[in-house]
C-alpha cells in the first residue's frame, strides 16, 4: 500500500512538471466543464422561474444535483479521466507492453499517471453550487450528514471510474471500439441534466442498473436532502459493488486477451 | 461560384467516410428529444402550459431545434482553422485562388447537407418513439422565413467560428475562446431551452443579437410559436451580423496573415 502511494505521488510530480511546459492549456478542462455546469444552472434557474417543482424536485434539490454531478466530474477529471481515456489507444498500438512489463500494477499506473491539476478549481466551483442548493433548501448541515454525503460522492466517483474502465476494456477484444466509448458522451450529457428520479419504466432500469449513470448524482442528492430511503441506499451500494467487481474482473480478463506489439 | 459549389459537393461526398460521426450526431439528436420528453414530461405533469407552450408544443420545439443543431457543423471550423494554422498547412488556403472564408463556408454547407439527411431520419424516429404530435405552422410566410433563416444562421456561425480560428495567428492556444463561445452560444441560441422562457429584458437584448435567430427563431416559426414578423426581423438581424463578421474577418485575416510561419511560406 505504502509503495503504491509513493508511486502515485511520483506520477503526480511527473505530471505537474510536464504540465508546466503547456501553461496556457493548464485550465482547459476546468474552463470547458465549468461553462457546461454554469449553463445548466442558468437553464434550470430559467425553468424554475416558471414552475416550482420538476417531478417532486425543488430548485434547491436540482442545484445540489447539478453541483454533485459537477463534483463527480471534477474528481473524474482531476484524478483518472485522462489516464483511463488513453487505454484503448495503448491497447491498439501495443504501447500497453510498457505498462505490463513494469513491476507495478498496469491499471494503477494507467489510472493515476495523468492527473489534471488544472481541473481542481472545478471542485471549488462544485462546492459553491452545492452550498447554493443547500441554502435554497434550508438544510442544516450536521457532521454525520456531510460525512455521509461525502462518502456517497466518493462511492459514486468509483462507479464513474468503473463505467469508464469497462467501456475502455472492450478494445482488448475488438479492433476498434470507438462506437462504444463515443456513446458514453451523449449518455453522460443526458444524465448530467436529468435526475434519476425522473426516469420511469425501461429508462429507469437502463439508467439505474445497466448503465447506472442515473444513480451517480441522484443518490448523494437524495441523501443530503433527506429523501433517500434505506432500500434506495442499499440498492445504490449494491450497484457500486457489482460494477466495481465487474470492472476489475473484466480488466483482468481483457489483459489475458491482450495481443502485445511483439506477439 | 462554381469552384465553391465544387467544394460543397466534395465535402458532401467526403462525409461518407465519417459514418460513425454522423451516427453519433443522430444519437445525440434523439438524446435531446429524450431529455425534453423526460424533463418536460415531469414539469408538465402538474400543469398544462409553461411560457405559452403545451407539452406537445415543447416536444415539437425540441424535435425541430435538435434537427437544426444537428446540421450546424460550424464548430468544426474553429478547430480546423486553428489546427491548420498551428500545423503550418493553412498555407494551402493562401495559395489557392479562393477566398478562405468562403471556402470554409461552402465546405460547411456540404457537411450540413449530408447531416441533414440523417438529422431528418432521427427527427422522424424521435416523433415516432416519443409520441410527438408535431405542431407545425400553417403560415407560408413563417415557413419561408424559417427556411431562409437556417442557412443564413449557419453562415453566421461559420463566420464566427472562422474568426475564432483566425485568432490562432495571434494566440498559440485558442482553447479559452473555444470553450467560452461554445458554452454560451449553446445557451443563447435556444438549443437548451426556448428563449421565450428567459426574462423579458434578456429576450429584448437577444432580439438584436444574431444567436437566437440561428436556432430559436426558425424552430419557433416552424412550430407556430412566433409569427412571420419576428422571422423577417430575424432575417434582417442575421444578414447584418453576417455582413459585419465577413468584413471583420477579412480585416483580421489581412492583418494577422503576415504573422503566419507555415509550410512553404
């Protein structure tokens, strides 16, 4: 464990040194994503100017939902997105050879080698959006509430990682898997805008159990606003557990099928 | 003119290579209607009208606006111009006997024409899949205005994105400009929510800016949410802004091209 942490710290140091060369692009990810979420806030503010609730959700709940998704996206961009993003290309080009021949877990290195510190301000912005939602809802923050919410956000960040990893493990078995990974964009975009509680029927099953983007920001929001039931919490924990086991097993299964550049 | 039409025709055919990109645009278009179906479905569950729209009017608006969004591929222009300036291959446009701005404009028309075929299919799919009873204007003047506004809107967007691309001559990294314009333009064109839902003051300001006439005005004209008068004023505003952008782009290009350090220059 200590060895892995030292390795992660070293990767972060290397990445920062590399990023200093391209200073203008440093905040690129932050700019792109903060615009996306600010526009979403504007859109929902406009909608709530005409109505009081969407489904059962008030404006405050929606703001917390947007802030939570922004937070998840910030963690994703800061920690693992740019690392996981490069997996299909490394598989296709045989560059993965460099990773599996080193005395460290290839997945650990791939996950943490592309930290993006430029996305860190996105976490701050997300915090402000969440605080705005909390004040609109009139929620009194207590230590257990904040702790529970934070733990759920971290769990959902794991689920976000699992989904990205599963989709990017498919290229082990196919020549090109662009179609599958590119589909992720519209699916995420849709779920950035729609709280999972609004889905009904087949869409609920799809976005809660098959492609669980619908639970990611919804469950922490329900927790902090006191609308999450115990079965809902257990269901969410079950989804995270199943998808984490699935992602890791699928990765190992994929590695066994890896046709390296030299074979 | 013939040479520019040849560019349009070539780019139309070239899109056959990018089948996956076309498919993704179609999926994204259906996704927009799905978003409207779920979100507005929940919003309308306790009321019959919001901002003058019924649920079916709202779905019709999203079907038509997502069709227009799907065929506007002008965003690629900033990336292409920027990439070519940074890579040194923009010299091609300096040496061929064609105006670079018009070249990119007609190139975009070719791309849009190809995407229009698939955007139409995804619009029809959305109508069937989400049970949209498409509201359509019966006023020929409104329909004519909308038909004219769409290509004019694309022309304006191309000239705006061409301008942003040209900034690469001056700044090495134009990521900041691309991100800022991309997010804000999406909102003020009315592709996320209809402009009529915004506060009146904002609407009054937007009326004199070109953006809302690119997506909102033609979609509202076709769904019968606004009348031909708004269409005519939209046409005038867009014509004016497109002319301003054309003149500005020419001036910026002539001023900044001397900074170019490209292949063969």
